[in-house]
């Protein structure tokens, strides 16, 4: 478990490297060439992995805000933040629509019950 934790930290450091070629070389050296398909997948989604992992590891709202602020300064990570915010907005919209629909259904059910009485 400790080895896996250390390896995941090293992979994250490699993914966060500014140079894509250096990140690829470091990952191949770290994970071995036989995992090249996995490495390609990591590299294809590297900024999403980096952003989501760093945000998930933040221990407080203040730390999360600092991480988001730093990410907003880089084009690669700012794009991921925009995607995350858009997804959150869509989720919130669906939740609000569902809640409003539930309230209307309850209101109509009460009205039907009142009319039957």
C-alpha cells in the first residue's frame, strides 16, 4: 500500500510537468514500456487527472480555493476548471429542476386530495 501511494505521487508529479515529452519519458521510466497504452491514456487526460486529484486532496475550502487560483493561471488547467464548473452548473440545474418538479407534484397531489374530500 505504501509503495502504491508513493508510485501515485510520482505519477502525479510526472503528469504535472510542463513539457509533455518529458512527462511521457518520465512515466515510461517509472511504469515501464509494457504499460505504454496506460501511459498514453494518462497523458491524454493528464490535466484532468492533475486538477481533479489536487482538488480532491485539498483538506479545506481555503486550500481548495488556493489550488483553484493556481490552476486558473495556466491555460491547460484553467480549461479543466471551466469544464468542472460547467458540469457542476449542469448538475445544479438538474437538481433544481427536479426539486421544483417534486414540489409541483406534491402541490397537485394535495389539491387532488382536497378535491376528493
